[in-house]
C-alpha cells in the first residue's frame, strides 16, 4: 500500500523517549511533516507487533535502543490535499520509552535529533497533539 493517497489508514507508532526531564524530538526528513519537529516513529510493517515496530523505527531514525513502556495515546493524523482528498491518513499509537543503549544520531527519516524540555515545546511549531503527548510522558516520568 502506498503512503500517499492510501486506500485505507496506515498504522503508525511514535516514541516519546524521556531522559532526565527531557524528551527526544526529531526533525522530519520526509513527508508528511517534512522539516517539522516531531517524535520518532513510523509505519508498522506487515506482521510486526506495535512495540517491535516502534523499537525498529527508533533505532533506524535515532540510533537509540529503547525500552518501550506504556501506551500514552492513540489518535488520527489525516492530511488533506488542496482538493480535499485524503493525501495521508495514519492511526498513530504513541508509547512512553526510555533509552537503553545506542548512540544518538539522526538518520533514516530524520534530519536532526535533539533533547528538549517541556518549556521549549511551544516555540518549535509542533502539532498540538504532539506537544500534549510529550508533556503527558514527561509528567508520568516525573511521577515514577
């Protein structure tokens, strides 16, 4: 199935990776959201479990090995073209993650990667749903 103008929604996974009151964000290198800051993640492959796909995507995009924790949120990400047709449609499942190894570097679908605090999020131009899920993860992590 093609990602652009799909015939059904695509399941995607996202990692809110938290360390020392900071969350990891990446600048997207491909559409949708090319050039924008977001959380690492991507589409599941056929036969792949959610957590396995997430760990693979994080490793490909950031070089990090993560411990995948609890699910944080599930939401739709739908992009319409200028004619009102659905150009992209993802059902995204985001998880709280902690780094467990590897060396951070942007690769694959990310052009940059950086650690940010909650206070920095509003100035980065991210989608509100992304900011909200990052803040949720930072709060949960601070309680543990």
